């Protein structure tokens, strides 16, 4: 939301309006004051908003300024990763998810990271999403992680005997081959 509804100071003396000009600054907590106007959309955070008045008649009226606290609560932007599954020994799939809560035509790009590699053991690994975009500082970002499930690789087993038939009491050799 812009500051249009907040930058509406007026000056008066003895009930009469005093003409002059107003200038406004917003100083973020721990930061430097910057000039703002009615179309300024501040990011989430705490500010000191200052209104400074310069009278048109500087002989009869003095310049004055006044400050007030301003707390801007950002919209919530949810960045979520979908769950995914892959088999041990194969590359990670392309992860996907969703970004929701953007307003004013803001557009965000989502990316994902995981600690799992093709050689990671079977198990569960976090998929951590993040978002980037020009106005991301105006939002409170909520991250919803996904889970990558790495399943065990399948195997093929073959069994062979040293002879197709044997006499009772005779030895036979069995060979088993397990391939992953």
C-alpha cells in the first residue's frame, strides 16, 4: 500500500490554515532517512516517518517538523516445494512448486536446493524452495519445504546350476548373480 493516505499533514495557527510546503522522509530502523511521497510503497519493517513544514511566510511562522512511528506489515508470500521421488543412483528430478500471495502484478522466480545427489543413500531429503523478484522485500516470505524420497534401486537375480540333472548324492554348483 502506498503512503498516499498517511502523508496528509496540515498547518494552522489560531484555527486558520497556514500556507507552505511539506516534505516527508521515512527512516527504517537502523537505516538512513529517505524522501518519500504519496506514491511511495515502503517495504515491510519499522520506520520513523517525519513531516517537515516550511511556511510560505517565514517572518510570522517558523518551520517545524514532527515524527511518528510507522510499522509496515508485509503481505505474506508463500513459497512451496512439491514432494518428489527418485530411485537410488539416478539424478534428481526437476523440482517444482508454487509461489502464492503476490499482489500488484509482482512476479517471482522460484528455485530449489537439496542435499541429495545421485549417490545419496535411500531415504528422505529436504527440498528447500526460495523465491527472487524485484519487490520481494515488501513481503513476509513463508517457506514450505518439500521432501525428496530416494527409493532403493531394484535388483535382478539369476540362478544357474552346473548341471541340468544330477544323480542322487552328487554335487552340484549353484551360481547366483544379483544385478542392481
